[in-house]
């Protein structure tokens, strides 16, 4: 009613601290909590970003990403346990970088990287010269630019960009700054004479002119003209690109319109995943949804596409994962896919005969997620996601039987496998419940598959005693439906149980931690402030379920929440609450739910359906109404999300969305909420949170609201993360 709405509005206390705007969020955090939490907030992690090769085939060091200031940046490490020299210094994080792969290239001391501004995901690509300590932007400041890959020779790069129409992901090949190919295409160079004025080269900023206008939009001079029907369809979908204030280099330094060529503009989401050994072809993938994608070979000169493993019309969907050209002189491709299987297996495909060989991992009933092929093509190391845990295997590709061995690595999550140029050692990034993420180089020793790890980075853990941190156990609980008559479907979850009893042996309160995606999976890793702090310092049990729709459990499981089955995943949370009620060590009367992105929707939906069984909800950048979400999400994401959630332009689907959207059921949400949002979020726009906060308050329910003006889909800056975690 109006009086209740007026009261709720009148109680709102708005404050601002830097780029953080917050309403009713307490700032008087008890000092003992803030001081203890500070240790968890000062944990660091390190990720491998590439070997730095020299001209004789060895390495000089490696690129890594880690954080020493407010955001993650690129660093250089020369040797095991060596000094981490910071290379990039930006306000926004730089997480994606790739070193030149060829020690004979004139660009061997350079790496490519990308970053955006304030989390807007309009990533621009940059070239960094380690010798000169300088960098230059390679893209024109427009569109989303990503998925860049060096050529094998180290003289070109390929990348994906939405700059043509802000919707479709096209493929471009670019020359590099100062390379012979780029120079001859734009300017004519001559040797300086005795009278040549070299001051401009010595002081390139001396004659810089002030420029206040926005960067120019792409003229499309290198693009193929759309048909009338294509142009008409796209005009209704395209959204204006978010302005970028990165300085566009003068054309004399790098002219991206002349140095880059559009090579594929078929519409949809395309990525280039590998160059052929002679750099004449590209392996490219077209993705329609999590369970349907297509793989092709693209001839760079003719721009001809040849589909790999083509299927007759009407065949079941196939999803392709990691794909790479063979390196042993054969004309073939390795890839993972779920063709004829619930899980993604590893295959070899012969490009001459256009035939697929038997799976190399058919006996492993889990997804093969990542792999890397040794430089000579004689070995392949791969990672299997076995029930949420990383298992590593080595295959001898040179042996007729493809001998395979399991590699002994610690229990945890592995996010990288990259062979050393010598083809014997391999870099692995390992993260576990007690180690936040470090780089190990595994050296062969003894029998095939036997390795000895050498730790290269030693990330700080804020002075914490890691032995006190909780290692979760894998549980499964029955849910509402059956996989066959009399047999309930079971939902996997990871259960973090505090190591010590509470005073008077009281049962543990519970935090439900729901992942986003939904095509994703919670896997145990180092989650300090969000999980371990609750367990170790507060005596709170944490349960992270992988509800239906999660990846890692077969392609049927991924589709169990599609479109009209959306709320079935919410019912899985209800079943988990039932399981909690049966556990004597857990307090079913004190349960809070938290989640971000799609997990944020799950929080809101759980608060709608189970407010009587929950104490509060912590919702981060979640979907509050599927119709408004699909209307306002970034144009390049809309169609992909429609395949997963449903197409709101279809009247029946639109009506269904109105029935299930939490925004339309705030009258059932009776418990306090904490809503968190980034103002620049292109995926789940801030409007989703704003409308939810207003609606909940209109019904007299307390809401804390935190909005970060310099963040996007999730918080990436330490000061913002600290404020949120303190609250």
C-alpha cells in the first residue's frame, strides 16, 4: 500500500564513498571482524600467461598475472621463486595476456593483452614491448575485442570483434606495430640522412595535440556489405557501443584500419582457436549455445570454410570444446566434443580423409576440459573434470597404441597446461581449498607419466594458517524428480563443514552458495573471504550445490533447466533445504542464500519460494525479470541467452517469463535482502537490481543496496571487494 511504500522510501539512507554508492548498508563494522577479515582479503593468486622464448629455443622467463595493488596486473618471473616484476599498471585489471610464441620473431619480446574500463567488457587489445617498456592499442576503441591468438611465426594475430555492428562476433587478422608487413602497407620507410630531423622520433609526445572528441566509429571499409535483409534484422538488435576513452594511437604509430583485415563476418558468435602449422589456415568455432557448436577450417587466402565432423540435418546437437591442429606433420585436428556421448571426449580428425578416429578417452566417463600438445606433436597432456576435481593424464601420440598414464598432481583445480618449448616440461596453474593459485613446472623423471613439480610462484595467503582452512566433502541429495521409476535424481554439492563445534554444541548455521552461468559448475578452489571466513571464523557451514543446468555432469543434465523447466533448478534448492533439515549438525532455522549473475536470479527465486525457510538473501547482479533482462542485455549476448532462457519475443514465452520472474512476486519475499551491482554491467544491467530494490522496499522489506560506479559484471577492484565483504 502507499503508506508502506512511503515508509520504506523514507527509511532509505543514501551515502557515497568514492565510486561506491550504498543505501542502508552499515559501515560501522565491528573492528574484530574487520581486522580478521583483512587477512582473507589480502590473499593473492597467480596465473600463467606465457613463456618468454629466446632465439635459441629456450626460455628467459614467464608472464604471470597477479595482484599487488587494487587489481590484477601482468608480471614477469625469470626463474623459480624469482622476483615478480610488475609490467602493467592500470586501474582496471589485466588478466588476459599472451607472449609471442616464436623466439625467432622480431616480436619475441612482446606480448598481447586486453582490458576494459570499469567492467564494461568493451575490451580493447594492446601490444606491449618489453624491450622499450611501451604499449600501443591495436583496436580502435570500439566494440568488444577478445579471443586473440598469435600466429606460429609471431608476425600476425587473429581476434574476435563486435566493432562492425556491436552484435556479431567477426574475425580479423592484424599485423603488428613496427612489423615489416604493417609498415609497408601504411608508410614508406627510408634510412635517415645526415639532415633528417630525428627529434620527432626521440620525443613522440612533443607535438601531441589535445583531442576531446570520442574515437571514430569503424567505417566498415574492410567489411563485406550486408544484404538488405541482414541489415534490416540487425538494425533492431544493435546497441550503441559503450564509448571508450583509451587513447587511440596516431596512424603513424599504428593504423588499425590499414593493418587489420576482416576475414569472416557470417553473423553470430565466432572465435578463432588455432593457426595451422604453416599459418595458412585457422581453426574456427561457431557457438549457438552451450550444447551446440560447430567447428571449421578457414582458408585465410580464399576465406573458404570447411566444416569438420559435419552431421546430417536433424542430428543431435554436438558441443565442441578445446580444438588444436596436429603438430607432427599430419593434416589433422584434435578436439573434444560430446558427439554420441553425454561427456566431451578427446578425438583426432583426419583432414585428408575427413574422418574421425575413435575417442582417445572413451573409457573416462567425464568431460575432457583442457589439453596441450607438445611442440613436436609427440605428447598430449589433458585434464579431465572428474566430479568437479581436476585429474591429469599424459598420452604418447608417437606410440601406435597411444600409451596413456595418469599424472600425479595435488587435489585441486588446474586452470592451465602449457608445454615448455623444450617439449619435456609443462607449466601448470594449481588452485585448491588451501592454496590460492600458483604456477608449477612439472619436469619428467623416470617412467612415462612421472613428473617432479618445481614451484615458480609463491602467492601470499595473508598470514593465514592454511591448515585451519576447510576441505569440502562431496555430497549428493535427492531432489523432487526421478531418473527412472523408483530412483530419485541426485544433485551434487560441496559441503564445507567447520572443523570445531560451536559453543554448547549448537548446530551450524548454513550459507548456500549458488554459482552463476547457468552453464557452469562450482568446483572446490580457494575462496577465502566468501567461504573460508564463514567456516573458520564464524562457524558457518557452507554448501555449494551444482543444481540442474550445471556443466560437468553430462549434456542431458545441462538442459534440465532450459526455458519452461527454469524453476526446476529452484526446486533443487528446496530439496537441499529438506536435506539440511535432516542433518542434526545443521541449523535449518538459520539458512542464508547467496549467488551472483544467474546465481543471483536463483537467490531471488529462492526468496520467493522459500522465504519461510530462509533468514536472508545476498544477491549480486542477478536477473529479476527475464523479459527486461533480455531486452536490455548487451546486443552481442541477447541471442545466445535466448537459446538458453527462451525468446521473449514469442508471446507464450514472454507470458511464462512474467509468471516466473521474481520481480512479479515480491509480495512473497518477506526476509531482508542485500543487493549488489556494478553500474557498467553489460550482461545483467543495473536496471535489473534497481527495479528489484524498489519493488521489495515497496512491500516494506528491508534492503541493503550497494552500487559500484567503476565495476561491471562482478567486482574486480580490491577496495570495492573489501567494502562488500565487510558489509
